[in-house]
C-alpha cells in the first residue's frame, strides 16, 4: 500500500481502502483475449470469437518482450493458490509492475502459507504489465492490448490494460479448461451455506446479476462470491477474496459488502472527494463498473476453508432487460439444462468496453468468455450432478418488471432476497405453481412478503398485448440462440420457450 501511494498509483480513502483509477480500461476486453493453439489445446478448445487462437510464435515474441520490459523495472510478486480444496489446489505466481495490482492478487487469491510449496515452481504464472503494448499489425492482434494464455508454457501474459479483473478471469479460464478432465465442474457462481455444511446454495449469473449481493446474506455463511468447483466431495471456492460491483453501494442495502471494504481492500474507479477522501458510490463518472476487491475474511462468518457439501438449491440469475421473465420460477431438470446452456441475461453498462446500456445477450454456462471447452462438457457435468444429488433449481430475474428497461423498473432487491430465501429454506416447495404460457416456467402463486401481482409479469405491464409481443420476441431469441447446440437431447430442446 505504501508503494502504491508513494508511486502515485493510488490514494487512501476514509475507509482505509486503496483507491485506483484504471484509465482507458474500466472493464474486461474480451476481443483481446487469446489462447495459444498448441499440442495441449488444439483438439479440445472450442475455437472462435470467444476463444481466439494465438500462434506459439506470437506468444513467444510477446514473452521475450515481457522479459526485457521487466528487467528494467521493480516488480511485485505474489505466491498463492486457486482452489480451497486440497485435492484440487492449483498453485499460482502473480508478477506485477504495479504495487496495487499485487495487493489485488493478495486479496483475491488464496495465500500459500506452506513454505515448501512456495519454493516449488507454480502450476501457472500470471505476468501483468499494463505498460507493455503489442504491435497489432506485426503481432496479428486486434489491438495493442492482449490477454494470452499458454498451457504449454503454463503462463498468462497480460499487457496494455490496467483493469485488474483480467488477472482474476485469466486464472478462472485456466481452471475451467483443466478441471473437467479431473471430473470437477468449474462454475461461474457464488455460494453460501446455512448452519451445516450440507445446506448449500449456488448462485449462477453473469456480472451485475446479483451473485455477490445475494450470496452475501447475513442469515447464511459465505463460501465465495464468484468462482467455484463442484467435485466428488462437494463445493469449493477457487478464490480467497471477493470482487464486488459497488455502484450504488449503501450500508443499508448491502451491509456485509459495505463493512468488508476496509484497510487492505482495493477500490477501482469509484468517485471520491479528494479533500475529505469520502467515497461517492452513486457516482458513475468513471464507469458503472466500479469494483471493490477484499479478502473473504472481511465477511463475518465466511466459511474458512471455503469448502462445503453438495448443493441442495441452485439459483440461475438473469437480469432480463425485456421485463418479461417472472421474478422467480422453478425449473425441471431439462429446463435447468436448457437455461444453463442458454445463459440469458442483459449485459450491463460498464461490465465490458462499449456497453453503455443494457442489451440482451446469451452467454452459455453463465460465463461463456471464460469456458474454453465445448459447452456440452460443462452442461453434462451439471446435469449429472443435479440428478445425483436431487438438487432443486430456480430461475430468478433480478432485472426489470412492468416493462422493458426504457419503461419498467428494476425488481426491488428486498423482494428478490425474500424470494431467494423462500427457495433455499424450502418454503417454495409448499406453493402452488402455474406454468407460464410463453416460457413454460413454473411460477409460484404466492410468496410471503412479496406482492402477488409481481410474480406474474404479464399483470405488471400497462398493456398485456405489449407484454405478449415482447415475450414472444424474447422467446424467439432463445430459440434462435439454441439452434447452435446440435448435440443435445430433444427433451432439453423442448424445455425451452414456446414459439
């Protein structure tokens, strides 16, 4: 922290956290992410716009330039791990030119306290050098920015961007490639548990859908907020920290996250009064994608080590910009597989470069940019585990109601929390359900503490004719997107919306 401040990388806030501004990049840059096409990956990666191939020659050229660049600078190194389960622990080394980036790594990953483990070569090394830029024409890349993963070299190279989330998601992508070969399902989800380790709930969803907010429940114990594995023994966190969106953060609505931002935490792109050092979480001057990185130990009652049993409940989170999906619905196994493969949500402003307002998107496995293998690999693993452990699955819409985002309103967080708690504690098992005519979803007739009218979105619209039109529009988008999956059963195809 002293280095970051004296080198003018950051400033200290009234909460004791370090505040940084990441410049041009305030979100991930997916068009600049590459995987080296080598003997390990060539036959397994699903190549395309998401998993872009890079030649070994290009990677090696970038690596040589990185070594030369580093030789002239003071560096900061973190020795740690990803994966709280000792059976599937993955050692990592993070090398940075910025002090604050290494503090971020200390917050997000698991400390490696074993001195013998520190002396060994890590399973993977991440080298993050924002000041090093590529030559797009010479290197045959999309821009000066690059996030390149080489499985043969066991190295991630990041250049041209200071957004710290690229380090976190690169390690996630590496694990998502390797772990299915061990029979472990990697998941873009948060997780918490009740008073015993078998009362586990998972929350799947893209950034901005509420994974961090809804899993940070004062009535339950946090396992992790974003990335987990599901092994033969149960669920385990990949990380040792949390990376929460904090636009609009308040002590009243999200007390656990508010209190977790303390000395040692890292804040990205949050507005501040430079005289008083008071933070303005409602101010999106720099970006909607303001972030807070902090140790999971800052959350009272967080599970340590971050390991638990098999889940009883899975929540799929979606922020529906069309405003037509029910705020909560129960899914059959086939519907769960359909919606997992679909991964529908709205991209929210600031999460990626160029996104300035919500837009409908489909991201398979609720995190397509981070999953290198065929989506069916992950879907089949999930389906198998749902069946083996008799897991209840719900689709929860944290998006809009009463109209699309231009007209309707975001669903009240208090109501969403009440619905999620009812799903987890079993209260929804007592409800009566009716099947939605457009999407085939099973919607409860009532939930204590939630206005009955919002459970049926068609009734919240000023014009039910307009609702039906918009619902069919979204149903057609689902169908069109699902056409890319040619190797799934007919039962799963028929579990989708009705055209």
